């Protein structure tokens, strides 16, 4: 059950969002709100601290709490991309390599990395699960794991599917070495070199690299920053371009943060059945929702086995453990054969450790804290962008995940801006790497994974100043 202070905070936040309470307005004193609501002063303080952490209100010495920010101040949303005229041979540029080559140096403020930082992960509790797994496994886990994956882990993942009404059993699941391995196995099982696959536009640059490695062509589908892929366009494009598979991130996609509504997910699954082609659903961000409930997955509506659901714990729990999975539907035997040929089995110890972590109820507790933290950080980053970037900047308003997508003035080339930012030890992902077309040159992706701090504030201020300078 939700804490009382969160209920109070949510009511005040709703009033701010609806402009009932406006920027600069003074909130009721802690004592008066306590009496008015019949709650303790401690609960009011917690509610105010919570709103302060989100950047909505601020305390003023000897005066009280005042509204500092309203979502009505946020910039407009980015535009939807134009449809393309043909599928594109994948030739991923050196630009991607240059951007992601700089992910590891510790002296760089990395807004380019859409992954959880160490301070948001339960490292100590995971270590305990790892030690316990070594004790429980025969010979301490030095033997090969079952080809399909650790049975206890698969059982725990099947139970997790109850959160999105998935009718999944442990036998439906194949574990993998992270989500990218799951996508690789599923694409290899459903396509041949030279085939055309459909991706969102903009799309995660790593998927382009994967398509290139498999010799596939890519058709980019226009994607709305709120509700995702244009299904009407997709329906016409599948026969026209002879699309053999679709690879979509239906929940909080990277980089737009869009969530496909349930109605659209059902319609998308119907389209796959209509043309008898597979949907490879990358659902890696779905557990990182900011609202009350987890969004559904397309796999929930799959009755014909055409949806190959892919996921991992890399974005939510342990990037370095490289534990992922797929529910490949009717392609399960093909996926298992490919896994046997490519890797024999997945690593034994990390699977057993995460299974133990899940089995003891630690994952849901961790996720609740992580979601709360990410939502707060997202709001603070959006506020800083509104304050520091040019007035005509557009920014997405994701309801989950790690990233914000910004559309700047057409005069700004964000790759050139990236190179200037790197000289100041700040990185972000320029928009051009999220398409095979010559587009998104004035866009960029910023990760809000790093907890708010003066360093983060200064880093966003630096990028904002560069954007102003490049417009002169």
C-alpha cells in the first residue's frame, strides 16, 4: 500500500500540474496542512521533502514552502519523423564508435550512457545472493548450465510475467547473455541475410549494428514520441517492402521513451498474424515505469507464437552479470539450436545468483526504489533543460526508462556540439546515430540515469550554453 505522505504529495503535485497552485505560490504551512488533513506534521514534512526532491517546490528560510516548477513550463514535444522511401543497406558509421568509445573514462560526465549507475544498484545484496548460489550449486557452479537456462531463474521470470498478465511457464523461456544476445538469437532465427526488417525511427543505434552484422536491410517506421510506431504506415509498408520481421521497443523505447497503448499493441500483434511475420519485442525498459502499474507487453496478446519477447536484468539490476532471456514462441527450437551452436550455454553463477535474489523478494523492493529515483531524476533533468537550453528546444516527457530526446534549432549540428562538449568532459548521444538516414542532426539523447547533483546541473548547463553559442 502507498505511504500516506506519497498520497499527500501526489495531490499537491496534481494541483501544480493543473495550475490550481502556480509557480511562486506559497503552500500551506506544515502545521496548518497537518490540522487541515488530520495527519501528523511528520507526514507533511515527508510530502514536502518528496516534492522538493522532484524539483516542484522549494523552501525559503523563515517563510515556508513555495511552488518552484510546473510541468506546464516544459518545452514542446519533438516532431514525428518523415516516412522513408526505401529500405536502407546498413552501414553504421564511425560516429557510433566514437561516441561509445568514451563510455568508460571516469573523468567524463556521461549523459550518453542509458544504464543504471552503481549507486542505484543493490550491490551488497547481490553479492550475498552470489555467495549463496556458489554454496548451493554442485561444485560451486563450475559446470555447464542447462542449454535452456537455469530452471529456477526461468521459474522466477515466469512468475514475474504475472505483472503484465503474461501466461508464461518456465518451459517457454530461454536464458541468454543479456538482451542483445536475445535479440541476436531471435533475429537469426527469423531472418536471412538480405531480408528487410522494420525498426522505429529514431531507433537504438545498437540495433543498427546488430542488423549490419547479420546482413539485413532496415526500413525505419515513423514513430510518435508518445504512443510509438505508426501502425497505419506499417500495415502498408509490410507488403510493399517485403518486411520479414519487426523489431520494436513497445515500452519506453530508446531514445524517444514512447509507450504503445494496449489497443495499439493488440493491433500490432494482429498485423503480425495477418502477414505471418514475427515481432521481436525488446521489453528491457518495461519495469522502469513511473506510474502505478507496469505497461502490458505484446507477448500478452500473442496466441500464435509470432511474438519473440526479449528482456534482461541489465537495465534494472546488474549490467555486468549479463543475464537476459527470450520467450521465442514458435521459434523456440530454432533459438535453442542457435544458442547451442553459438555459446553452448549461458554462464552458470550469474543466473543462479539472480534467481536467488528474485526468489527472496528483493527484486520488487529494489525496483520500487529505482523507479522512484528515476522519476525524480527525470523531472529534475527536464527542469534544467527548460532553464538552460534555447527557448525553441523540444523535449520528450517519458513515463519511464532512462532517456530524454531533445530536438534543437535546425541551425545546430549536435555531433559538432558533442565534440565541443567532450573537450569539456561532458558526453551525450548525438541524434544522427539513431538513424541510417540523414536526419536528427539537430537532435540529441540525454540519459537521466545519474542522480541529481551539482555536477549534473553544471553538465546540463554546459550543454545548454553550447547550444546557445551554436545559434549565434
